[in-house]
């Protein structure tokens, strides 16, 4: 798989709650009275994330974080930046953005705009995320390759794509990418 740009989801893909990992949808941590005021302290990186981002960055790939978020774009972007800085990942990230949480193709619109601005094609891109509908299917339905991080809490259709490309952790992508 030869790519120039990797789009990455945030919650559940790069980081998740220490307590529940992928056994509950990760956004609970931002609303729970015991964690919402200091949620960063309750998050941890998913296995191999820092090493994976560093390796992809060193290979010259553009890394872009796109997260669905219920807040205004300004607040959402600030929160993404806060998490990237907290985990010391900002140096690997070309850009980050947020889509409206209720818009299932919001991430795709951001991807397409960025591809256009960078003069890249859909074939140059790969989306990686833990949401079947918002990450995997949205990208695939719009001609962008995608990898789904397999997890037990993602809402799935009655008949998911038989050819779904799954990985267990973000770090698994390294063996699939060509130099």
C-alpha cells in the first residue's frame, strides 16, 4: 500500500480512556463527572501509537488528525491540539481538524478539501479509525482507502462489508505501508 497522506481519527484510534480502552465508546470520559474536568489524566495512547506516528512521519507521510466532535470547530480544534500536545504528538502531525459529530461524511469533506489543497489524489490517501460508519465506510464510499480498527463497541451494519480491511491496533498499519 503506497500512500502519501494518512488521516487518523482521535478517540479510540490514537488515544482512549485508561479505564475502559475499547470496551466502551471513548467519549464517556468527557462527560463523566469524575473525569470531565481533568480528562487528559484519564486518557492513554493506544498501543504503539507514538512509535507508529514517528515512523510514518520519518517516512515522509503527511499525518492528519480528523475527529468528529459535538462542539464548535474552534473549540473542537483546540481540544484536539490539547491532546496532541499532552501526548507530545504535535511534532508528527501536519494538520488537525474536527467535523460536526452528527455529520457522517464530515470527515470526508475535510479529507477531500485537504487533498485538493495539497494537489493529491484519493489514491494517495488512507483513513484509519475505529468507527465503521464515520471513519471506514465514509472514506471507502468516497473512494479513499480505509482501515478499520476492530473493536467491540463500534456500531456495525447488519451486513458489514465482507472485504472490510481490519487492523487490531494503529501500529499494524506499518507492515501494510510501502516505503
